[in-house]
C-alpha cells in the first residue's frame, strides 16, 4: 500500500560555530531536510512504498534533494521544480543560552499549488501524511495542503498528521497555527505530537489535561512523544505509556520523523479494514517498533545519515 507525504523539502544550513550568531558564524553544514521529506525517507529506508509531494527550486540544491530522495527509493515524480523560486533554506545556530538564531529563507516549497495536487493520481494512495509546519504559513502551499486533505476525506484515504510546530515561524501568530492544527486533528485517523505541542494546541498546562482533551475531542489514535520517558498512546478513550529505548543519543534530529515513518510503514501492510480493526495491543506493538526507529536515528549525526541505517530488521 502506497503512502504519500506532502510538505516542505528544504536545505538546513546548520552553523557549526557553536554559540555564535548567524552573522558571526563562518562555518555551515548543509543538510537535506523538511519534516515530510524526512518521513518519506524513513518509510523508504524501512522498505515502504512512498512518494513525496513537494516543490523545490530548479537549482543545485533542489536537484540534490531529488537525488537524495531517489537514493532512498522515494517516488519523486510528485517532487516538482519551480523555475521562478529558489529552493527553501533554513539557517540555524545554537546559542550558548540554548536559544536558536534562526532565519527562514522561504522559496519554492511554499509554491506547491492546488493545480499541482490535482495532477497527482491518488488511485494507488492509501495513506496520506501531512507533516509540514510551513504549510500553515500563508501562500499557495497552505491552500494546496487543505485541498489535499479534502480530497483524502472524499476518497476515504487514511490521514496521518504531525503539526511540527516551530516557534520561530509562528511566534507572532501562534493562534492561527493552533486553529489550523485542530482542523487536521478533527479529520485524521492518526496523529503524533510532542508533549509541548499537545499542551500548546489544547491550551492546557499539563500533559494529563492535554491528553484528556485530545481523547475527548478527537477520534484519532494518537502518540505523544515524551523523549526518554517514552511515548503516550491514546486510543479508544484510554492511554498507555510505551517505554523508550535506552540509548546514548548523538543527535536527536529526525527522531520524531523516523517514529512517524515507522508507524506509517507498519500501517501500509494492512488493508483499510484491517487498520480499522487494530486493537490497543496492535498499536502498542506499532509504537514500540516506532520507538526503536526513533532511537536508532538518535545514534547517528544527521537525519538522512541516520535513515541509511534504518531497516525493518530493527523491529525483530
């Protein structure tokens, strides 16, 4: 069963001069990124059938992103190039106080249109994953994102959602992020959030209150990632804690995307009817395996490098 991921494909420029601002830093590490791009790569690395709907620039960086996805085995026929806009860049530097100096240079990723979505053949797609923080920013992608959700609902396609909140993108308009997230939470069958995102979106100040609200106001199965404390699984009005995998992390980048990719990979081996019949024991096993994928990702530097070490044998 084929999975379609939609959202941003971009280049992360990470300042390796720790503690320096972007203006003071001289050395940068170029890494392919974007949350839905990471999820697609993780699914493919595990052996899944996955495509990525995204737009990149007609430039060396856009070509690199397509080549990297091809290398993982992702279907890139739905990765489109834009001749008018450069590939999107995110520049980030970690300061001594833990804060991030961040500049988001948005380009082609935001130009994915409704017309682009309508050109995608959904007949073979059984799962669509919406995992883009940038899709809630104003622009063509915002409308295309919502349009694909409506098509997924119409065609009864399984919907997965990960809001991927980025404070530096929404610090002046958090409410619009929350409102748009709730629209997807109400319509998806599975979603993943961090504990911070759960409290932000629900407007609560504790994990317990956030979990209760999500159980009461959504019909989806959901996972709240808690770092080393494990993962909270919400299903059928109940909650379960699945323990994390003990590791010494090297880099946590992409761990959440690997988690989602592992869940979707496992779901893709079930029919729609079988997915609907999954019980809490099945979902606990899925989340346990997803925790393994996230843990494996943390053992390597950089998400894409980590994904080359993913395979479905880690589930055994």
